[in-house]
C-alpha cells in the first residue's frame, strides 16, 4: 500500500468527494426529523470524522502488526503518521459534536453525561495521547518503535472489545440506544445516504493523504541521516 | 520470584491501610452504599498500580538477562501474571477486611460481589503486568504506568462498579451473570494478548 502513495487517482477522488460533500451536503433535500431538523446536516461533517478516525486506527493497527513481524522502520513511520491523523480527526469529531450537541441537547458540554460512544472515544483519545508520550520517553529508535507497536496493538484490541463487543455499558444519547432510533429506521433516508457514504470515503482518503505526507517527512528525516528504513 | 522483597508487600499493605484510614477519618461511619462501592474500587485501583508496577520495573538489567538465558519469554510473562494474580487476590481480601471493619459492609449479594472481586483483581493484575512490562522499557516509567493503564481500565471499573451497585441493592446473582461472564472472557483475552505480544517486548 505504501507504493500506492505516488499515484494520483485517489487524491483526485478525495477532492471530488469532499467537494461533493460540502456542496451537495448543504443543498440536499433533508427529511424533516423531529428534534433534529436542519442540524441533521451535521451528519455529513460530524459522523465521518469518527468513521475516518476508526478506519485510520485500523490501518495503523495493520502497520503495527506488520512492523512487529518484519522489523522494518518504514512500517513504524506509517503507523505513527496514521495515528496522528486519527487523533486529529478525533478532536475534530469532538468539536463538531459539541456544536451539534449545543443545538440538540442544550449546551456545549452535555457530553459529560454517561454516553457510551463519547466515553469510548474519550478513552481512545487518552490512550493515543499516552501512546505519543510513551514514544517521547524512549530514546532508542528501534526500541521505541517496538514498544509503541506492542502498546498500540494491546490497547486497541482491548479497548474495542471492552467498549463495543459485549453488553452496552450505559445508556446513550446517540442513535441505536436509549430509545433513540437507529440509523436504519428513518434518519438515514436515501438522500442522506447519498451524501453520507461518499463523505466517509472522502474524509478517510483525506486522512490517508495527509498521513502519507507526514510519513514521507519522517522518511526524509531518516534518509538525511543515512539510516536505512527498509 | 519476588518473595525475596518481603518489605515491598508490607509497604503496599501499609499504603492501602493509609488510604482506608484517610477515608475513615473523612467519612466516619456514615458511608452510604454507592460511595462505599466507588471508594472501594478506587482503593483497589491505586493499590494495584503500586503493587504490580514493581513486577518489571524493579528488575535490574542483569537479572533480566539472566532470566533471558534461563526461560522463554512466554513462561516468564505467565509466571509474572500468575504471581500478580495471587498478590492482587491477597491484597483484595485484606483491603476488604480492613475497609469493612472501619467503614461498614453494605453488600447484600455476597456471591456476585465476591466473584466480581475475584475477576476484578485478576483483570487488574493481568493488565498491569502487561503495562508494567511496556512502561519498564521507557524512562519515566512511574508516570507512564498510570497514564498507559488507567484509560484501559476505565471500562473494566465501570462494569465492576455496576455489579457492586447491584449487589448492595438486591440479592440476585442472575442479573450480574452476564457482566461476570464478560469479565472472565476479558481476563482470558488479556492473558492471550500478553502471551502473543510479550516476546516482542522481551528481546533487547
């Protein structure tokens, strides 16, 4: 996949999809859902942040496993670059979510309530901040890569199993629990879907794009010092 | 393996006793159910950090090398986990005794509370063993130990507190059965992950 970095088609696709999301997302005819009304348009900007974050974390997980199997520095660089973008999308997700919550739940910070999804992502972000601190506190490059890959795999799998798989921890204000309808019932009618799925792909590609640039910066750093990364 | 440093265990016991005593001094006898539960798990959490953190950090580099020549990494990790589980169970029992003497014992449903104590202590021991192995590789390992492990333990603590809250309200094991099974499965998974990942940490 690292070889695909230099091809252009997916970058063009990314720009097209994002342009489509931002223009058509504001114009599209939306269903008149009680409570949500026009704010449902935030679906195109808030939810894809989380999807992109999760997809980037998954890709990073794959690279961490690859690193442990092969020991090639380039996989470690890729994993870190992807995580940086994943964390950025996580923060963006919080900001857009706070805006949405301001209109629906009454104030900017009602997310402090017990909500599985908010709690889960908050823990996730804490884990990845800790990950970066862990990386900062190991001097030796090879050891840093190895230890942080191990932590990343351990934390990601444990957290996802703990939060998602078995019983729902608490009530949630989000769709799918606590008496709120799920996506499939009425919220995502076909108009919304036509913008939502391209938006997810667009956000994910944008994340990949920026992290590929971060990756190449890291790689140049190594090559300047004549350290082989293969 | 660590029976050598008996003073370490005594130190942890004293640490725990101090926390319990502070709680007793601040709340006196009127500690109500939910607060009792939450404080108990916080005592357990902080005791666990201090007790299990030692398992890798206190080993000198020379001794690590000695183990390295002696056994394979999976066996070492497994023995550390088993040892830490016993330590945590021991500490949990002592903490419960001391805490209930000073602050009362509001639990109605003993079966599910004690089971959650057992599984919770195991989960703390396994997670902290693995995180301790990771943190011992870095420089400021004391802080790292806490920031690496607390986020991972939040979901586990939420489940433990939920079980305990049920246990102070009614005597009914069935409603907690799903959560308890879930905790047991989580324990198995943490041990499996540690077994798979530890060999990569080990070789230096």
